[in-house]
C-alpha cells in the first residue's frame, strides 16, 4: 500500500509540475481518501489551490500538513504565505512565532517577518507607492474600505 501511495504522490507531483492541475488533484485526492492526514498530499493539494487563487481552501490543507509533520520548513512557509495573502496577518504572525519556537531555519521566515512588520504602514503609503503593486494590494483595498 505504501508503494502505491508513493507512486500516486510522484505521479501527482509530475502532473503538477506540468501544470496538469486536474490530474494532479485526482492523485492527491486519491491519497487523501486513503490517508486523510498525509502531509505531502495535503501540502501539494494546498499548493494547487494557491496556484488558482483559492487561498481560503489551501489554509486547512496546509494546517493538516503542518500538524502531520512540523519539521518541514516549506509546510510552515506555505501556510504563512497563504494567511498573508488573505490578510490574516495576526494568525500568520502567530504561526511564524511558532516556527521560530520550533527552531526552524530558512531565510524566507525573515522575509515574512519583514512583510508582517510592514503591514501596518501599508495604509499610510501613497497610492503610487510600490506597495500598491505588491501581492497585498487586495488587503490594502479591503483595509481602506473598512476604514471608510
């Protein structure tokens, strides 16, 4: 059974790399039907969701992957990135703090920390600033609408 799961995962990864998202989804989902907490299948299915802009759907998948294996920095990074993309900055900051407590090392953690540190200044930037072109533009707009 493990060999079949490993083969299905590899086939899903290959399809994913070739941007055959529906096929990759089928492989990852088949694995999760057999092992709902499979960390790699959850993470990769979350990555598929992110690639098509479904960050909300990716969050629980990344969370399951992380809970199943807390030693993989990429699981943490994907989870934090998805949270930032849906403007859940406090939750992203909490997860980042947990990653630091777990003593994970990756330069991307520092990048996310800088991004989270700068989030409060986003509202005070000129509309012509580089922040307007950042991936947080939709968060900027949502914050402005909430203020108005």
